[in-house]
C-alpha cells in the first residue's frame, strides 16, 4: 500500500515554484490509479516522489508502512530495486545493450545471483511478448517494442508497484492502446499496483481510479465513470 | 549480466575514445617498462664490468719521479717497500679486502729492444684477473718461470717450454696468455722475487692492485683507510670511472622514469577528463540506473570498472610495447648495446611487469575517483529530465 501524507514539493530557493501542495492520498495494493492533469501540474513530480527518487520538501511517503524518506539513500535504492518498476515516456533504454541486456540491468544492481539473470530477463521479455527480439538493440526496435522492453525491465525484479510516466506519449494510438492493455494485464494478472501519469483520458480509462492534479493539488480522486461523466458535463 | 558487463559494453561502444585512452596509458606504461628494464640490465652490465676490472683500488707510491703509463694506470719509477703491504690488512674495513696483488714493473733489455717485465704473486694475480685464459701453467713462486702475453709470444715466436734469457737470467716459458686486448698482451709475467732480482729492485714493488669485495662497497672509504694506514702511498679508487658511468645510466633511467611519470599523470588527467565528459553525456543513463535501484556504490562501480578495464588493457599493451622498446630503441638512444640475451638472462626486470600493470591500474583507479563520485551524486530526476 502506498500512502502520501501532506506531501509538498517546492523547487528553487529564492524563486520558489510549488510543484506539489499538501497532497494526501492512498493507493491500495493491486489498484490501478491514473493521475491526470495539465502539463506542469506536478504529475511527474508526484510519481518521482512515490518512486523514492525525489525528496519532498514536506510530508511523508509510506510504502507498505515504511516512511521511505526516513530511510537512508542506500535503503531507499534497495526499496526501489525490490518494490518499484519505472516506465518512461521516452522508454529510456540503454542504447548499447540488447533487449535482453536492458532487461537485465536492474538485476545487475540486485543481490540476485548472476546465473539466474538471463532466465528471469527472458521470462519478463516473454511476458511482454518480445522473447524473439532478445538480441536486438533498441535502435532495431519499433517504439512499441522499445516500450515493451522497458516494461519487461520494470517488472523483471517482480516489483509490487509499477510507476508509468506517460508511457504512451511517444506512441501512436494503436500501439499506445496495446501498451495500455499490457499494463492492465500486468495489473490484473500479476497483481501489480499501477500508478499511471497521463494527460490522455483514453489511456486513463484503463485505471480503476483517477486522480486529477491541478497546480500541485489533488482536486479529486474518483472512480473512472464519474470522471467520464464530468468530462461530458464540462 | 554484471556491472562489469555494463562497463565493458559501454567501453566497446566508443572504439576511438577507447583507442585514444589506451594509447595514452600504454605509452606511459611502455616508457616505465623500458626505463626500468634498461636500468636493470645496465646496472647488471656495469656490475659485470666492475668485476672485469678486477681491482677497484690501485695503490701507488705517493711521490713519483718519472711516470710511466701502464694502460690507464700511471706507474712511476718510485716504488713501495714490500714490507708495507701487510699493513693493508690492518685497516678497519680489512674484512672487505679480497685480493692484494703487488706488482713490480720494469723494462729489461732484450735483443735490440726491451721487454716489459711484470713481477707478480702468481696466485693473487690469477684471482684478480679471472678473465685470463692461459695456455699452459702459471709460474711457481721463486722459480724462473714466465707467463708470456700473446703479443710477446707472437713477435718472439715463443711457445711453452721455450727459454727466454733476460739480464743473464734464464726463464722458462710455461704459459702463454690468450689475447686480452690489454697491456697484458705485451707483458712477461714472472714471480715477484725473480723480477726483483732481474730488475735489481730488491724488496720493493711498483704498485699494488687491491680488490675490495662488496656490492655497495665504500671504495673511497677503503682507499682513504689504506692511505691512513700507509702514509707513503696513494690509494686511488678506480671504481670512480665506473661509478660515473653508473651515474649516467641512473640519470638516464631517472629521466625516463620522470618522463614516464609525467606521461602517466597526463594520461590520468586525460582519462579523468574523458570520464567527466562521458558523465555529462550519460546523465540520463545514470538517472535510469538510479531509478532501476542502483545505489551510489553501484554507480561508482560502473565508472571505476571502466577505468580499471582501461588500466588493465593499457598496462598489458604498455608492457609489450615497453619490452620491444627496450630491445630495439633504447640501445640506440643510450650508448650501451643491450642484446636480447642480456634481457633474457637478466631476470631481475621481470618484477617490472606486475609492477607496471599495477601502476597502470592504480593510475586509472585514481583517475576514476572524482568522475565516479560525481556520477554517484547525480540527481536522478534532473538527469531523467535531461539536464544537470
């Protein structure tokens, strides 16, 4: 379970920019939450803070009851390794590594014994349907395939939380939908908690709940259907 | 996959950068290796030369009336009383004195010209001149026997068993000396007491060759002690010449070492520079690694391993190049010919190989410290947003 308590993030010292303001929310285990909002609303900041990459100015982030910013940086890195998988808009694959090697990267930093790496990576690639592309470099893959590799990389450590930052932003509608189906499947079949940041309502509808973030504040957290209705009203 | 695989794969991605860095390190290591090999081999060679010189202190009379040149050693007409010789064994460093070989020189008329007669204590002289090759035997003390230099034997047509009449004294030739390339080729060696009779110089010697044995012998000190013990003589440490040569050698190898260390520092800075640049280039990659759960130690490891791989390869290449350099190029630069055999038979330099590779590794390790630390302090969020 993920819980944020009065989380604020202020950038800059003399010229302060408030990215998040007193955000309090909870995401249950196995839940699929979409965070929507215009650009600059603090969506990515929220995701990075939940992922343990960005220390909030104020407030607390709890993952499975542990206040992650009270951990030291190494313990936080361990928590990222074991519980969190990241997916980015621009895939962020390492260009000089093959698909298989890219998927193995998180294992390099883990305590998982070396001989098991390849098997685990192949399993993850298989899960995203790209086992046949294992030896291809990112430059030899389509955008959709690259994003699949990055999803395989995110799940190779069997994390309980998947943090996706506009994962379909660089993909066409059809490929984007495929990626969303894949994420949804991981959520439903593997029980992975998903937090998806997007500004595209058609992608947000894959989620169970949608949080709307405007100017660093959660305006509402609602079931998807409610949001759809509001959209029509607005 | 291990962290080292990431380091390796990144290195092989930028082949030219790798090559340039390797060139820098291997040249520096090569300089280091060739300087050390040359100085090792040359030291051994110079030591061998000292051995060949035999004596390293020459004791001559203090005041010389007329000087006669005997090879490189100036020998006067004046003499040293024979009974002073044993005083050499009374000096504080007497334990270091290995051989004392007194000699009496003189020219004896023979036919139309004259012969250079050298009176020796045969056994002592033999020990001193290990390089002597004798056809026949050494003369016995007290007997009228002669060992003849190759040039004398040739010009007088002498062979073993021949007799030589000098100043009404009959000498039997019992040994011919093989060519030595020194004044010995023109000398007739006879026992000291016999020489004293022929030359009519009873109880005196012209000079004394002294061999003091010890690697780091304070020859100057021993020479001084001899002069203190026998005020009538002058003791000249002839190692000085050799010493100077050794100094030149060590100065040359010091210059090479200095050059090598400069090159090592330059390549260290250049590696550091390249690595720092690559951190800015790979900033997103570092951000990804951190988001994948890499901690500061793992990030540092990626960069340090890259540098160590460079250092290892550069070290090995450098050792290879350095050995080739010391075989073919250094002998041209430094005026001492060093052959393949000299290098192969002298195993002391072998320690240079692990030392050089270790140096290379250490230099590259040091070069990676700051960049690696820098990389580990990257802010992952800013890195992923594409800036620093």
